C-alpha cells in the first residue's frame, strides 16, 4: 500500500474506468482553484472585507464542489468501496466541513479550519502533475507557481502568527524565506508560524532550484533550438544526397546491363 492510500488522497487509480480517469483529470484544476480560494476567503473574513452572508454562501459552494467531485468519481469508478477507502480524507472533509454542522458546535473555529486540509489534499494529489509541468523547463509556469506560493503563504502566515501583522509583511517574509535569503526583519514567533516556515524553506529550496534551472534553459533555449534546427537541416541534406547516390548507382547498373546485353 502506497503512502497516498494511507493518507486518503489516492484519487482515481490508473486501472479504473476511462470515464472516471477522464473526469478526475478534468476536475483537477477547478478543484485546485476552489482550494486556493480558501486561504483568500480566510483573509477576507479576518479583515471583515466580506460579510457573514457572503462568507456563508462561499462556505456552501466550497463544500458543494468537494461533495460533487467525490460523488461523481465514486459513481464512475468500477470499485466504489475501494475508491472511498483509498480517499477517506474526502469523506472526512465532507462530513467535518459541512457548514450546517458549524451552527451547532462550540468548535466552529476548528471545523472551519479543516477546510485548509482541502489545500493540502489537492496540492498533494496534483503534485505529480505539477512536477511534470515544472520539469518541462518552462519559465512562465514556474514563476506563476512561485508567485502563487508567495501570496498564499503570506496570507496564511499573517493569520497564524500574531507577530506578522499584515499580508504584505507576510508575502515579504514568504519571498525571502523561499529564496533562502532570510533578512530577519520579519520573522515568525509562534510554534505554528515556525513550523509553517520550516516547511516553506524546504519547498523554497526545491522551487528555487527549478526556477534557476528553468531560467538557464530559457536563456539558452534559443541557441539549443537553433542547433536542433541546423541538425535537422543537415540530416535532410544527407538524406537527399543519399537518395541521389542511390539513383546514380541504379543508372550505372542499368547501363552496364545494357552494354553486356545489347539486345
């Protein structure tokens, strides 16, 4: 059993029905956008930028999106019991994240924070696709991932660590942390903030390596493409020369046959 099975984030297996695999792929990025909205909504609620009604509507839409995804894929897969067991985290989030439950529990803050698990679950599920995307030496997507990580990390750290008061300070801290510069002008003091910072440092080391490699590939990419084009052109000329030599050899053989047998 793989670690993703134990964590309950296996998704749709490769041996499942084609329709299930197709819809799982189609729903990946929409669900990622839903998950990325969660820390943004968290920040808007903390700063009272949105009212209780808008917040409640967003809560229900987030829950509904996750419920629809899990229900649809469970209907399409061949082995429904196996799918639900290997994706038990989905059920835990759906049951624990039901907004109507929050009205009748004193642990409403804890239950609402469970939505952050959506971000972790979906990012872990999409990690393989993200690695494939970043391994193609594309500078644009890598910069987009770095920017999104910086913004989300800034929002999260500004909420979980009281010493970082604003989102702008949080994003500055996230950027220098990911870049492993560490100026020390903005630092987390709470245990949760330090734990989050240590995870961001590890991710930043990996992302910085990818960013450096992709920038190098971007700057030398034109030279590589030019060399590949020249090689293709040289191969084409060699093939033309080879074809001409074959025709000449056939003509010479035909003339020799005619000379030997004039009739």
